[in-house]
C-alpha cells in the first residue's frame, strides 16, 4: 500500500538476503485475491490524490481524516474496541483474503516480517507463528491491532514510544511490543557504528551553516559525534533541497507554486533542487512540464533535476544515493519523517491523513523539522534559516533525538526469536 511500507521493507529484506513478497500479488495472491486488494488500493489512491485539490478536495480530506482517525491517547484508557477498519478486515478475512499468504507460511515454516498491518493480522488469525509487524508511523489507527488484541501473538516492532503506548491502549500485550526505531537504509547508516551517517552529517552541517552560527554554539558537541567538519571541502557549496512527491503524486501542484520563487536562487547557484517523482512516469512528465513553464528547462543536472526510475528497487537505490548529499528534505510527513534521524532537516508539506499529522508533530517536537511556510517565498525563508543556523540545528536535533538503529535492532530481534 505505497512507498512507506516498501521503504521500510527494502532494507530489512536486503539484510536477510531475501526478496520482498507482496501479499497482494503473485506468487502469494491468486487472481481473486488480487482483485480484493486492488479495490482497496484504487480507492485510497484516488481519494488521497483528489483530496489535495483546492476547494473540491476539502470534502475528500474529511473522508481521509475519518478513515485514518486516531483518538486522543490521553487520558490513558482502554481503546481496544474495534473500529470499522478492524471489522472490515475481519469480514474480508472470512471471505478468503490472505489465504495465499497463510498457505505460503504454512508450507515454508518461514517467519513473517511485514511492514503493513493486514498481512500480520491475517497470518496471526490463521494461527501462524513468528509473525513480526514493523510499524511505519509514529502513531497509528486501531486497525493495526487485531479484532481480539489480547490474544494476539504478533510481535510489534515500533518506531516511537508513542506507537508502543498506543498499541498497549488498543489491548496488545506489553510483552509483544518492542521499541526499535524505523528501519532506515543500511547504505545511509553505515552499520551499527553509523559511519555513513556521521560522514554525511558532517558535510551537511557545513553546507547548512554558511555563516557558522550553529558551529559557533555547538561546534564542540558536533566534533565529539562526527569528528572534525570538512569545512574546506564543503564551504561555498549550494545546499541541495529534495522535494519528494508522495506515491500518489498528490503534491505535484505544490512544485508549480514553489519554482517561480526559487528560480533566481537556482540560476544564481545559491540553491540546488531535486524533484522526486519516484516510479510514476505521469508525475515525472508533469514535473518536467512545470520546470519548463518556470523557465528552468535549460538548467538540468546539478542545479535542478527530476528523479524518476521505472521500478521501485532502482528508484530506492537512486533516491538513497541522492539523500547522501541532500541538505533539506521537503516532503509530506509520511514514512519519510523518520529519515530525519539521518540528520536531514525536514520541511513538511500538508499531511494526508491523521497519522501523518502525528508524524509531523513528533518530528517538530524532536526539533527535526518545520511546517512549510509561504510557497511562493520559499527561497527567502530558506535563506533566513540558513543564515541563522536553524536548518543546521534541525539536522543536529534529528540525528540526536530520533532513533537511528532500527534496522539493526529489527534484524537482531527476528534472528533471536527465530533461532
């Protein structure tokens, strides 16, 4: 169901040396199951994309918020009563949803590590053992827990303390919950010692702090974590902004509002901009059209580029390579929120769904990100944040306060439990 769950699954599969299997596609799902999954995917993708349109999108945004509703956690109380999503999944399970997955697990005896709630719940319902569910948001809807949460054997691998508290409120036994952090890509971490993260962060802090305002205050602490900063090598390099379009392509219209105000800074070499279309050729075509309309089609490459790949593995590889040299990540507060732990300051576009509002709030509370400001004046407020060290401070806060080693903790837990 979108980049978020695949983005979490990819580094885990890579560490185990196994392929990612999709519960809604062959060889796991037969033709009838594929139709069941496809109906849900078409509805969600269509509604979220249309919900971002001005004026007409407002009623659809209300529908998305209703479907993804997360009640207030405090005061702490029993929130285990099933909602409509839980009951709907139970009905679909009764009609055979997940039978291909269950048959595969029973035949192979393999553990299930899933980054989407429904495969975990369907496998657990059928009595499968060694089921691990990687949670992909900082706070979650009741649908992540099964109909009878107190009986579940699912092991939940949680990215934040709040997601753990939420699942406990939903009735999941505390013994089934483990705080791990989100599984970030190995190539951007560099192993448990975080060698790649530290190297990338050191260079980024120089590019984000052209006046030295942040280093004047926090230089000694920074040196203790990443070592001496490569000031001579990175001084004067223009910061790179990456604007990542969500999997549904819903934020493409924002780019049209951003580019005119950034045009002068891009042409003057003060900013670099990468627009990420992912695997959607239609989104890439729209972005190229917007770039042309802004009068920037003659400036491809280092100053402005559009990132597109025809398949997900190729896209992830290219995107991770791009993030190593990225300075500001502008995105909706999806699973990308957790990439702030790499020392990437986040600028958040409007959230789609209540879970994304909680993601944004968590990142802002950690000091790792900001809500986007006036789109047409983005070059101005970004320049202000660079001059006073605010973006460098956000990069540092994200690296210090957000969990970074989720990938290695998840792999360790699965290996330990499976023997």
